[in-house]
């Protein structure tokens, strides 16, 4: 696609430092945290809603695709310009616009880093609940696009449960505002746009819910000689009507990698651990600790530790949140998947993944948001080996097919993007996919917003973009 006409016009809107066009610069934006790649024609850096409106109107005039992008930490290809065109990076729209503690909310721009919201209100006793493992790098705009989760969303919910309103630019350049307070009248446009992966609108402001810190926090490490026993513990805890704020599971191979990298205090000789966190009133938390101790004992936990200090607690979580990075010390590459299974199916799923690893001669390590059944198997491979990535993708598809077969889902928080779009017709009926496509067409009739994502081939708008080509350029 020839981007020269757009480049001159973009410079008029944003100035000479407001965009990138050189091949060596564009290379940095042709991938995200996953394995797919596609190069944009331009990358632009708006600093206001007005800038975004001008960019969108220009893209419409020139019939160029547009892809919104946050920090590029996504894992499903959602921020990749699959059809070329313009990537709209929100890196410079990174201000916290308002903090309203009496009403427990904040208004932020999409380029604000997730953890910065909590840091801004921490001294006042508040926090922002959704906490992806990449929260020190990922941005709120990307979290909204993918409906991101994180370890603590077991009790608090994912991003959509903490977004109270949005300002968004539609593909024709018009601006909508969905904020309507805590009990929004009419259709839930906020809920529709959160998780739509940038295929309907470009979000320019987000109103997020703030939460008050609790009185007591206890972090537990339960250690097991069998990974399946750790999986069974989750069902035991649930049966006791206890909802921790987090239940994370890490298997033996990953524990060794984390210890070599982070020295978080995990055992090197265990087959699995559960990292469990409780919050609430002092008396209630103490009682729940003992109930969970009993549940872990029934499921053959060999050791039960309660963090004795804030420093020990932070170190345990540092290990968990740096797990993906630790793998990089031991494998040239890895493919991380994001399926969901019912809690009662965690142990059978672990058995399936273990058998699959043997059948395909693959090294697979497991890390789960075990409390809500959101699994992240890490399939390690060397991309320099011919056919290695294709082999890993086939194994990954088998894992997702198993998740569907036991009543689960193909994604819990990473989104569909271009990674899982061909799996959508295994998850949804034809009528459901048609309805999703109709929503997409309603917002984006010209198929310019993030084409080639979410819907499977033949149902999406990638084909339309390919037919249109670059005739207008």
C-alpha cells in the first residue's frame, strides 16, 4: 500500500515528530507479544481526541485500515496491522485526567499504564483491581480492547467489571460518550465496546472504578508432589464457599525457571504450587486460612506456608508475575495459550496437556489462573527448527479444542485477534457468528477498523479489504 498521500496529510495534523514511516521504525510495530507479524504503512501518535478524529477522517477519505495500539503486550495479534494501513499508537495519550475518590472513580487516557492508576491512589487507600501480569507495561486502552484479566480477577472480575464509561471515536470520525453513572440507562454500549478488540471504535477516554483496600491480606503457598492434587484443591476450596481474590497454579518445570531467575522462594523439587490470596476483615480472613489449610491437606499438599511479611508476599507475587520472562532464560521461544475450563476440569486438563506433550514430543509448562479455570500452557520451541512453529500451533489448537469439549472457552483474557479467529466457529454457532458480524458492520460498515481479526475467514471483513486494495491511493 502506498502511504505517501497519507503521510503528507498526517504531518499537517501531527507535525513531523507525530508519526513514523521509515521501514526500520515500522519494524518495531509489526508484532505484539505473540508470534504473528504484519507491517503497517504508518504509525501515528495522537495527543488528543481531536487528533484521533482528524486521523480517522483522513483514513476514511483515503480508505486506509486503522489499528489502535497500546503497549503492544497483547498475545493474540490484536494490535497488528494485518491489512497494512495506519497504526494509531496511544503512547502519548497517557494522562490521568481526573481522580474522584468520593465517587470511587478515575478518568484516564488509553495510554496510561495499568499499575499507574493504583500508584496514583495508593496513599489514599484505593486501588484499581484488574492486574494483568504485564501490568507494569500494558496500558488501560489495550486492557479495554482485550477485556484483560489477571490473577486478582477471581473475586474482582475482569476489565469490563471496572469500566464505568468510555469516550470513543467511530470510523466516520464522530465521537460518542457511553458514561451514564453506575446504573446506566439504555443499551450497555460500554459493555459492548470493552473486549471488542478495536474492531468497532477507537477509545480515547476511560472512566474506571476504584476500590478501597481491605483490612487484611494473607498470601498462601501450598506445595504439592502431584500437579493434579493442586488442581483438585481448587474444587475443594470452591465447595467450601470460599472465594479468594486469587488462586494461581504453577507447575514444577516453571517453578525451577522462576527460582533461577527471580529467587522468589518457590520450591525447586515440587510438581506444583498454588499461590492463594485472601482479603477482607481480620477475623474472616483468619478463619478462611484455616479452612483452606484443611482443603489443601485433604488434597495431599505436602507443605502449607502463609507469608509472614509484606516483603515475603511481594516476592511470591514477583515470581508469579515474572514467570513468562523467566522462561526466556531456558527456551529460545515459547507459545503461550489462553483457554478456559470449568474448575472441576482443571485436573483432567492437566492430564490431557501432559499426554499431548508426550505425543508431540514437546516441552509444555503450565501456569493457571486456577480459581476461574483460565489456563496458560507455555509450549517451548526453537523457531529456527523447520516446522517447529506449525507443530506448536497444532498442539495449541488441540488444547483449545479440549477446552471447548469440557464446557470451556478459547480465551479468558488474551482475546481472539488473528490467533484464534479460525477457532471461533468451533465455539459459536453460525447464527451467533452472524450476529457478531452484524454488530461489526453496524459500527464499521467500510471494514476499516482492525480488519482480519476476531471473525473467521469468510465471515470477517478482511476479504472486503483485499478486494478494495489500495485503489484510492
